[in-house]
C-alpha cells in the first residue's frame, strides 16, 4: 500500500505536522509506504501563479495517482484550513482523489474551530472525488506538546486513542477498497469473450 501525506502548515514547527508524523510512523509499522509533502516544499511562485506544469505539483499528482490513500492535515486559521493548502489543492485535477481513501486532520486553538474540517476542508476534498472520506480528526493545540531536543512530541491520551482508532479505520478502508480496472486487462477479457461466443 502507498499513502501520500500532505501537510498544510507553512510553519516548520507545526502541530498538524506532528499528527502527520505520528500517523506516518503508525502506517509504516503496518508495512505501508508513506510519501510526505508539505505546502512549504512547493515554490511560492508556482502556487501563486497556478503553474499546473510545476515539477513539484506534477510529482505530487503522480504519487497521488499511485496511492491508495491520502492523509491531509492543516492548522485552522480564521475558521478555515490554510490558504497555502488551498492553493496546492486547486492545482489538482477534478478527479484527483477518485479511488482514494482520505483521512482529514486539523488543529486549532480552541474547540470552536472543530467544524472547519466538515465545513471547509471536506467539501474541497469531495470536489476532488475522494472515494471514501473518513470522519476526520480535530485536535486542540493544547493536546499536542512539541518534543524538546531529541524527544518526540507528546499527544494527550484521548487524542492519541482517537488518532490510532482513525488510522486503523483508514488502513482497513484502504485494504478493502476496490481496485480500479486495468484497461488492458478489460480489453483482453472483452476480446476473449467475443471469441468464445
């Protein structure tokens, strides 16, 4: 299995990034390959000028095409997900997430921002035709403590439990999703059916 991880924070140090890092480690322990992207990896000019032919955007799109699932995490600013993340998503074609399982995650200063996942992020992911979108996770900033030095970041026990449960659902959903039909194999079947009549 292959998963693409997309972080929406423009900051190097980010609580939404901590959720992605923790998720990546969990999935890798299950034998899943995870390819990670952060919005800050993309040249700002490519995003601002909507350069669909940007090498970094093309690379992201190719990885998504091959992926079984997408992890996406963002901080909440002004009751919505990050603008930088929106510019990346705007460069993806309309059906970019078809045949994909998506787990959205967000972090914010208070529980008042919790609905940003359902009312801001999920509609955009639905427009990209996500095959199956999981409930998602919202974490209050106080539930995530940055690690100091070589220490790992710490999650509040309740958040850690919710994250692990969501990752188990994500993993199961990817394992059971129908594989897209191979057009070459479909043509061979049609030809052999025609000759057997």
